[in-house]
C-alpha cells in the first residue's frame, strides 16, 4: 500500500497553503484501493518519509513550484508524527470479510 500527500496541497490541489514551522497539522493520506490478507502473527508497518524518489517527484521543501527549484534550493524537511491524548494518530484499515471458499489457500490446511 502506498499513499502520497504533498502537505501544502492538503486542503486544495489548486490553492497551496505552506506549512508553518511548529504548527501541528492533520493530514489524511489515501492509500488507494488495495487488499491484503493478514493472518494470525502477521504484522504491519507504517513508514512516513519526505521522499520516494524516483517513484514520485522529489520535494525540495522550498515552497516553490517544482519546475522553479534548482539543486541549490534544497532544504531539509523534519517530519513528526504526533500521537497521544492531545494529538491522537491512527491508521484506519477497513475490514472486509473473506467469503468461504471450497479450495484452501496456501496457508490453510486442507480439510
């Protein structure tokens, strides 16, 4: 599952709003349509990153349009995931019941 959200476009794709340092923002990141079967003992991991280049265009973190940035315009981004009573964070994974099949999956024992 992958999702991407350039934070300055968090409320609108046409009217960017730069982030202000020290301010906490709520972001909703759509992981797109996908399906995974989680069996007992499986684990999931959530990674937050400033980049996934070359899969997605790089973010130079300047607030300029991507085409206007140069190699000299790179800025370091600091990402923080706030969690706890004041800033509850969550990962929502919808549950879809699997229909019973006549054929066992690779991890099920035949009956």
